[in-house]
């Protein structure tokens, strides 16, 4: 039994050799810094509203009123977007929120 190479018949070698442009990669830091990300804050039954409001304001620089809105959304929905920005900023905000053991997730 002889095997037949269908791919070679349909796409001869002359058609498959195409000059590829040279690819240049950007440093990883440039790409990571530009990723639009957000910090998700999750509800728990441990922290009071005042604790969450104070920590959200500290982490994000938001006013007390805006931090209270985030805390209320977390309480009623179970989670809320506490901050949106570049990845490194989100990691910093998440770190400050987790100082008092709040549960967060950074999403890109």
C-alpha cells in the first residue's frame, strides 16, 4: 500500500515558502503597564462598613462618599469593581485592600 500526501499536492512547496517579516518584540514591562485592569472586591461577614469604606478610600484615593458606594455595592451584590486602571496600579490597590484581609481579585 502506497501513501499519498494530499497536502503536498494541494499546496506545493513553492506556494508555502513565503518570506516572513522580521518580528520585533516589545519589552514585557511596556505591555504589562498598558493592560487595562480592575480590582474586584468581594463581600465577607468579617469587616464592618466603616472598615471597608476607610480601606477603599485609603487604597484608591476615593472620597468617603465614593468608597461608601463601593462598600454598599459589595454588600448588596457580593462583589464590586473597586478600582480600574493600569495593571501595576491595580496590584497596588489590591495590596492595600488586603492589608486588613479583604478579599480581592485583579482582572485584566
